[in-house]
C-alpha cells in the first residue's frame, strides 16, 4: 500500500507490534545491553544492525529519521542536534581541507558564517553565486576541487525560490551532488529529491517541530548520487577505522548517510536527544495540517501588505507581482510557507519602530512555528554580515522578516495595521 504524505506524517517511522505502545516511546538511555562480546564486536564492525551508543543511534531517534526519510522520499536520514549541525555534517561528510564548495549567496546568516568563516579556517574554500544567474555564469564558479553545490529551496529571509532543476543540472554536469536546505518548504510543500536534489537538510527546529520547543536538524540521503566517480575517495576507498569497509561497496544506496553516521556523528558528537526526537515526532504528526494554515494565512497577509501605502515592497512568491511567482507555481503550487519579507517607508529606523509596536506578533530570534513572530535580520540573524554581504544575500537593512502563524488571520492583519498606523 502506498500512503499519501498526510498519512505518512502519522503512520511512518514507528511501527508498534502486538501489545506495544501505540505512541512512539522515549528510549531515554545512552547504552544498550548485549548477550555476548562477539555481538558488540559485530556492531562496531557494522556487520549487524543495532544500537551501540546513543551518540550514534537511538531507537526513538531512529523512528523519527525513518519518518522524515519517508516524507522526503529518501533512502535514509540522520538526525542532528541542530539545523546548523546538519549543514555542517552534510558537507564535511564529503569535503576536506583543500576542497571547494559552490553555494548560493542567498542563504541563512548562520549558514553563511559557517561557510565563510569556519569552513575557510578548515581549509575549505567557498564561492558564493547569485542563484538567479544563468547556468553559464554559475558554471564559472566551479573548480577542479569542487565537491558540492549548496542552496536553500526557499531562502531565509529573502524568500526567493531556487530553480532546483537548474542547479541539479549544473551540479551533475560537474559530477558533484546538489545539497539543498528545505527547512521553510518542508516535504509537505516541496520534495526536492523529485527535482534532482541529492541530499536534503532541514532545521527541524522550525516547521517540523512547529511549537518552538526542541532544537534539531536532519540530513536526508536520496540514494541517487554516484559517489563512486573518483571525486569522493572517502566513500569509495577503504575506511581503515572500520577495518577497510568501502561505503559504496558495502552500503549500497545508503553509502553517504552511513558514512555520515558512523564517522561524522561518531567523531563530532552532535546527536539529537531522544526527548527532542519525541517532541519532533509530535510536531511531524500535524505538519500537513499546520503548513496548509500557515500558507493560507501568509497569502492573505502578503496581499494586505502589498496594498498598504506604507509598505515599499513585499517578498512572497504567491503574489503575481513577485519575481519568483513562476518558479513558485512550478515547485510550490500548494503554498510557499508562512514567512514573508517586506520593507516599509523609513528604512531601518521605521522597521524597528514598527516591530516594537506589534502586540500579537512577538519579536523573537526564531521563525516558522505556530505563533506569529517578527525579526529584523540585519540586527540579528545576519548581524555579522557587512552591508555588501547583506545586499549580496538580498537583505536590505530595513527588511522585516514576518513569520505568519496559525492564529486567526484577521487578528494578525489587525495587529500589523495598528503597528503601521
């Protein structure tokens, strides 16, 4: 039986047996008991399935990983302690000192800093490109040592839409994977693997959790990329830390995610906790319901803002005037999430004054949960970027990021109206 995605939100991942708990339990344990020393040895040799230590895997976390993999259409997933950890591990799994990454410049500020500061310190170079450039222009960014292309499906906070098929063509032409952050869209609105993405990441802290109660991230492996093409010796040559295992030979389609788990998660130690996985699973069960409400509310708020004479511009791709309207119709026909970016007359000073006058919408360093929230990116999430870098990322100093919740939309609009007045 093939289930629709709404059913997968509830039924995938955890499969209780006869007389077992109906709801996913929290396996709050760091350790597991074995009947013999030989069995433990086999676990560490990766020759038998099972859990050896909760830094690497845990039954509660595993069920959530399986659910998210099913939602995205991947072969397997790896949950992490945060979305930032997911981005880090996704790339360090295939990049070493001396390697190079091509990334869209229109990405979350924390990811930009990770690439531009920490990765460069590790000896991994980055070339940032305008995602709206032609294939020929983007191709110029590639080097012989390029190992991956990275972008966001709906960029935070510009709310631009990635042409996934274009980026997939460019990446595959250069024999490297396309890694996309699908946090804002979630698999309810967009499944990038269906358009050629190879690896999908999320900050599960956002819509997947949906209630601002648990930080987490996830990496989903499509199982489609050919890692045995000569560019990724870490996957196609023997791993001496596992007695000569070759991931592409021994793990099949799950080669990439297996390496990420048994090498990167083992050594960097950024696992999702069982309790956070339990809370994330609760959020996933209603994800399909919440995303529909977020989208419908955001569409009405965007229309209101676009018609207000105190608003200079609104970025929301369901507006026919939006630059990304056509791409949204192609990739996101059911909605573009609940996040809107807009600018009001008066620049940075007016933006701050407007935000301070809001009563329902809360100023928080967060986005994409069930309650309406607002943030000034240039003062917070993107504060470390120069004015030049802000403009390169499509962020005006006066830009406001507005995360529309699932409250009654008339109350949300009334709050915006009184603050503008």
